[in-house]
């Protein structure tokens, strides 16, 4: 799992994923979010289980991200966005462990 450290870094990673048509998962979270903390061990496990699918952990309270997150329709956390061939192919809003496992497995099989 890659922890995104700044708004500039986030913008750069998102552009790279889209431009280079890379598979990726963006995990939008917040320190104060209980369901996010509950999902963290599973996200970490899946990140290790599928090393060819980078998981980018994005703290929604990071300075400078507000407008970008609004544009991506991030309204609650945790939210997961899944990318394949540069396109967003799916989204999970909320702490749905089973659905996250299914989508990660599906993304892995598409490689």
C-alpha cells in the first residue's frame, strides 16, 4: 500500500494511472473514521495478496485535496475507486469487506 503524502503527489499518481492505463485502487480514508480503521487490516492484506495492483491510501483531510475530491464525488469514507486500463471501473462506498475482496479478485483476474 502506498500512502499518498500530498495533493501534488495524488494528482500525479492519478494522472499516471489514467495516462499509462495502469490497474490501481484508490482508498479514500480519514484518521477520525471508525469504519476506515476497521477496514485497514483487510486493505493491507489485499494489497499484499495482489502486489501487481497498487493501492493508494488517500487521507481526505489532506491539505489541498478538497476540490479534487469533490470532482471525484468523494462524499463519505471509506470510499474505494478501482481503475483498469486507465478508466475507473468501479466504486465501493462504505466498509463492505466482502465486496472489496470480490472486486480486488476480479481486478487481479483482468490483468
